[in-house]
C-alpha cells in the first residue's frame, strides 16, 4: 500500500487525522464509518475522539507537497459537494479524470456527485468498477448498496451490505441497513455480526426473499446519509429507476434465476482473505500509485523537524490539536505548561491520559526516506538520555521558550 494512502479507503489521504493509537486515516473515513477498533493495531476507538482531534498539520503539508495538483483538485470537489453544487463537482471530477485517468479516488467523488444528481446508474458504474478493483474497501460496498436501494434493487443491495459487514464486522451503518430490510420482511435479527451474516446468507438462498421494493417499510437511508435533495429527490430517483430499469422479480422463473446469480456472488464463510488482498495489490496501484511513490523524493529532512528541538523527529507524537513533536519534547513541555507549544490549545486531557503513541505514518516515511539520518538521530537521543540519567534532571529549555 502507498504510504500516503488511507488504510480504510485506500485512496490518497484527505484531511488526515491521527488517532490516539498513532495510526492515521482520512477524516471522512473515521468521521462517517469509524470502526470500533483500529484496523491496524486493533486498539479500541471512540467517536468522541474523532470530534476533538484536529487534522494532522504536518501530514497535510506532506501530502500537499507530494501531490499539489491532486490535493488542490480534490479540495475543490469537496467544497462543491459540501455546498450541494453537484453539477460543478461532477464537471471538475470529469475534467480531472480526463487529465489523470488512473486516479481512482476521483471516481469516488464522481459517484457522489452523480448520487446528488440522482443519476444512480452512473454512480453505480463507478462504484462497480472501484469495488472490483479494491475488494477490501468496505465503504465502497456500502455506498454501492445504498445506490442499489435507490434503484429499487433490494436483493442486490442486501448482498452489498453483506459484503461490507463481512469485511468489517463493526460497520454499524451496514448492519442497520440489513436490519431495516429484513425486519421489514418480518425477520428478527441478532446483534452479533457473525449471526447477522449467517441469517442473510440463509435468507438469500430461500425461495423468493424480496419480491418488491414496496413491501419494505421505513426509509432506506441510515441516519446521516439522507439523499442530498431530501424526500422529494429520493422519491423521484426511485421512480426514475423503476422506469429506466425493470427489476424482474415478478415471475417465478426470473426470480429464481436472479436470486441464484445473486447468491453465487456471496463470499463463503471460509473465503480466502489472502486471495482478495493479492487481487487488490495486483490491480489497485496503477501508474498513479507508483508516480506518487516517486513524489516522496521531494521531501527533505527539514520537513520533519520538531518545532521544539529543531532536529529530526524521534518518536513523533501528534497532539489532539494536530501538531507534532518528539515524544520526549512534548512530555517535558507538558510538565511545565499544559498547552500546545504552538497553538496554545489546552492539553490537560491529553496529558492526563498520557497516551503518547508515536505517529506511525511519519515514522514509516522517515524510515523509508532518511534511514541513515534516523539512525544517527537515535544515537544522539540515546546518548542524551544516558547523560541525563546520571543527573536525573530533565532538560527544559527549548527554542520556543526563548521568545
């Protein structure tokens, strides 16, 4: 995986947020679909933590320096999507894809723009391609399921939510969608993801599980994922979907054929995860990923200097306000003043928890680009610690204290 890719969506990091465990994700990924545990280290994550954590300032500058044009374009698209200007967002995404056809993340934004414009078939085309390209992208299957619901294809949507939950057992929105669909059919579902997956698998193999969209009760969207144009847009979108493509579940033969084809796409319980990862590694990188790796060469040692000791980071720790310091530097600073040395935001809770986990992504980048400098920095650190241990007196003078 590219160092600058988010471990959740597998695309270039956008608005990176470093969690207390030290791993970094897109704000959009952890803000909307935060897993209960970090996918990298399995430490428990809390939604409240995401709300108080600011974007990682240093990693933003790293991504912008490595991929300036890509970052600028995506910021423009995000602004248009937030403003519900879907037509303009679609235009920018299409133009960018014409210039950089290998940038798959642009298709995510294009799908979202088409969703806002109620062009569900176009959105589904991009999501189909992305889910095939990245078979471990849980959010992609969830998005695809929601689009299929808008098109009136509940059986197919249920399969996509199943895939999503299969990949991430604590993907709560997918679990909610499955419950809404099956509870409307009169089925009571357990809370455990493994049991839900078993129920869905058996249900889809039944004689004729979902005969029509009108049989389901309640809204199809989970909370926070309402259609951008509200109820009117939702109704119009579904009517257009029914007129444009008839779902053949009325006759017994067609229903059975459609269902058999659908069930054949369900992952088996003993599915080989390694095979899925190999498929993704083989097809997911593309030329854009390799060129981005080359762009890391624009980074210099000065891009990774601690603002306190003015040396290469050693065990870089990111505070909730988004600033990064050497672990020892921020520990000593907080012993004297419980505020960020740069922005002066209060850090009492951060100090109280004392979870000074190094920012893994920064360590990985430095280890790849500056191995010799990092080894030298470690030697200096060890020598300083050995010297300080003789006197048991902490060093408390930093450049920032002189101003």
